């Protein structure tokens, strides 16, 4: 049984709602690739993840700030400091890093001073590589090629490392200059 043209819209709505409820996005990333193929799966996954991230951000900013602050704990202070220092670039780096908790991050970023439009654009653009990797991995896993998932996650990790590298080098240089 097919949902026809409503299938992708229903999938996007479910993905967005699941994101606000802390359901791991990787499950949907893989499922999108299986259900819709790697290209359309990526498009629908990215739409659902972006809408869900935006909803979580807005919920935190306007409805549940105290709850999010309690849930985020010390992570929140580091996040606020990062956004204060780097703005949308910090959002971009956290989106590229597969080890940052996606769902909590969506809510916690709602408590920072970043503008909503900057948050959404940085999220959309920087979630695209991981979303595409999962969409393609889902289709390949269906075909029995499980190494694709490992390779995709490794590539994402290396991309995140490269994104952090310039800032790490600046900090090392600043420390060396302070010692001199």
C-alpha cells in the first residue's frame, strides 16, 4: 500500500515530530534512504530534520527554557560560550560533528542569542552531508552493503575534525604566545 504524494509529507511530519521527542534521527536517516531512495530520501530527511530542529529551537526559546536549561546542564554554558564567540559557525561545526547530541542541541541552541534564521540556515546546510550519507547508507544497507554506514560515519567524523582544526590551532598559538 502506497501513501502516494502524501507519503513524503507524512514522513517529513513524523520525522519533525520525532525530532522534538528525542527520537534518534539516524533511524529516520536510514529509513528515508530505504523508503524513498538515496536522493529523495536525503531531501525528505533533510526537510524533516530541519523542521524538527527549528521546532525544538522555538519550543526552547519561547515555551520550555527552564526545562531545557535543567536538561542541558553544564553543556549549556559551553554551548552559549561557543555561540557567543563564533555565532552561526559554531552551529555549523556542531552540525558536522556526529558526536554532538542532535536532539538536545536543537533545544539548547534555542537558549542562545543566535538569530533563528542563522540557526536554520546553518543547520540546513551543515546537516546536508550527514543526511545524504545516511540516506545513501540506508539504501546500501538494504542491498546488504553494511560497510557503507561505517564509511559514512567515518567520513563525517573526519569532516568534523577538519572543521574544528583551525580553531584548535588558533588556541594552541594563543597559549604559546601567552607563555612567551
